[in-house]
């Protein structure tokens, strides 16, 4: 089942020089391809749309501030079961709980600064791709 997913390399990944490392892991997966990619700063409107499900939670305001603290790299990745696959490459939200070998397990620090976002379902992917790449979805 070929799918599309939205991936964001968060500001910590860009600041720490981990763009190549993380994209390399995605690229090495056979049969997946990057079909769009952009370095950009995210405004409040975009972040409120993207993380709206978390509005009102204690971590929401610091999350939005962190995501606006520097540029991110936004990517569209296409391929076989790519939604589940990139979530597995990323590892669990909390880097301390993430296995070594996963992106968050290898490089993560605190739960907020966990390097990568990846859509968590087909519905999320459709919604998020419209926010970040309205021209292609
Ligand atoms: P994401 O949406 O960024 O791909 O991450 P996720 O699905 O693994 O985690 P989610 O529950 O959707 O949380 C979104 C992001 O909010 C930050 N967070 N901080 N307790 C906390 O301080 C806390 N919990 C979540 C993380 O940056 C998480 O990725
Ligand atoms: Mg999430």
C-alpha cells in the first residue's frame, strides 16, 4: 500500500546538524522516495493548525515556541507503508524510552526536543500535507 506522509525535521535537528543523518535513514529504506522538501520557519498559524489536537495541554505553549525557534525541514515521503515506517524509524515520543537504533533513541534529549515529526495515521497525513504542501495534496 503506497502512502504519503509529512515529515518535519524539528529546529533541534537543524541546529545540531542532523539533517543529513536523519534524511539518510529515510532515504536508505528501499522503495521510499522524497517527493518534496523545504527549509522553512513556521508561523503561529501553521503551528496552531498542525498541533491543534494538543491545544490546552500543559506542553502545548512550550511546544509551539520550540517549533518556532528556528527553521525546520518539511518533507513529503512516499512509499510502501511509509506512515507506520517513518514512525518506527523515529521511535517513541520520549527519547529516553526510545530504543537505540531509532532516530529519537540515538539522538534525542528531552521529550519536547525529539528531532522529528511524522504523521501518525492516513487521516493525519492528509490533513498535515494540506497544511505544509497545499499545492501537491
Ligand atoms: P509528533 O506529533 O511531533 O510527531 O510527536 P508524537 O506524535 O510522537 O507526540 P505527540 O503526543 O503528538 O506530541 C507532539 C510533540 O509535543 C512534544 N511533547 N512534549 N510532556 C511533554 O513535555 C511533551 N509531550 C509531547 C513533543 O515534541 C512531541 O513530539
Ligand atoms: Mg503527534
